[in-house]
């Protein structure tokens, strides 16, 4: 197990850390430095998100054990059935908790900006991009997260060319970074009158929402263009040049936003997305260099084909990094992604453990 993961599972150490921050809050000088205080509060929330559920699980298990013993002594079959149901549900709840434990990255608790880009293939890929947007929206809704449109580029015939959305929720980035890469769909095309099988591709990128000042940005590297926002079918959302496109020329990263009627608001949102993408771009460059140092051959960066969704001639969704697969591909497309995300984080922890071991 890598060193970072060991710290995550050191329950007593985490409880001590929670107590230390709570003690700091009692000091009147705690709020003198607002930035530091907010940072410590966020850290407290993160730590309590790990410590509190585990303590609650332990208490619940003790209570269920006691309740089961009492029900057996009294011959209470109804209570025994209820206890059995609670016990049966426990593994799924612990699995969900395990995912959170595996997310110890610096920004795993942050909101996420998710981008979907249709690949080559015209209408087929654009329809696939829209299916993917629905899949992630469903997944976010199942978590109680909020999805906000940043920019949607509709295709001429069907589907979307691209989509940029902000997903607000606890550990949204930590979960969704498992989805970075190319996604492949195989199906009988609904747009092919001959009923032939087609293969479509879309790329997904995810970056964390970061605080202003977390990354240095030379504004002379930015090109900012404005244009008239448009909707599906060519209807104009606004009659003024309210839409904003920002290009970071050294990296070629492009961000655009047109969901607001105000150019000022669109520009501010686009800048937040740009900062997020630049931060993630630089982090991945450092990660790639680190993996190269250890001779890691597994491709984990943006652009790799990570998952296939097959609707014909059989049904299956398979992740090519972890080899995790599910036969009910329709459930996956309805947003049931937790098993894939859990498998991804286990796989990633193995890579990090190997890298850490080689470093020693």
C-alpha cells in the first residue's frame, strides 16, 4: 500500500487531526487570517467525511448485533428479518464509503468541470456525445449533485458536437476523473437505413474547480473573442455578442461560454473553466513525467481509449484499464457508474503503490 493511502486509513490519526482543528477553532485568533481559517475548515470537513461515517458504521454494527441477539431470544421473526435486510445492505454502503476513502488527491473533494467532445463520425458521434451527457447527468443526479450548463454546441442533424458542464457536489472531481479519456460505442445505427453496425467515439475531459490564485496565469497568453450566442436549430439566444471564447495560446486550450445573457458573466465563467483546465493540464504533465521515471507503461492520460459500450451484437460495457465489465450496458448508460469508478481508483492506487515502491 502506498504511503498516501496508509494515511487515509489511519483512523486514530485522523480522529486526532479532527480534534486538533476543532481545538484551533476555539482560539479567538483563529479568524484573524480568513484564508487560512477557510482552508482549515475545508480540511475539517474532509476529515470528518472520512471519520464520521466509519464511526457510524461501527456503532450501527454493534446495535444490529445486539438487536439480533434480543430478537433471537424473543423469537421475533419480523425484527430478525429487518436486521437481515440492514446487514445485506451494508456491503453496498461500505463500498460507496470505500470510494471516498480512495480519493485523497489534493482536489478530489472539489466541484468538477466536465467536457464531452464528439469524435469523427458525424451524426453518429454527435448522438453518442448526447447519450454520454445524459449518462453523466443521471450519475450526478443519483449523487444529489447539481449540473450547470456552461456551453453546449448542438449538431445540425442530431445530438451535440460538444458539451461543457459544471458539476457541483462533494468529491465530484474525485469521482469523475475516472472518466477522462476516449469512450467507444458499438451499435446498430438508428441513422443508417441499411441497419449496419457503427462504431462511434467521444472524448471526455474533467478538471477540478480551483480557487483563484491557485495557478499563475500570464494574461498575455490569452486570446479572448466574443461572438453572438446561438441555440439549437440556429435560434439566437441573444442579439448581442454575449458569448465568450478564451484561447490559451501556449497550450491551445480553448474554453467558451454562452449560457448567460451577460458577456461579463460568460467571461467570468469561461475564465474559471480555463484556470481549472490549465491547472489540470499542468498536473497531468507532472504525473506523466513521474510515471515515465518509473517506467510505467500504462496509459492513464487524456486521449486513451478507456471504455467500450457495446449494444450489438451483444451487450457489455468494459473498462480497458481495469478490465471491469458489466453485461447490463443500458444500466451503465443510465448513470450507474459506481462500480467502474471504484475499480478505477483501486487500479490507480496499485499504480501509485508501485511507483512509490520504486522510488524507495
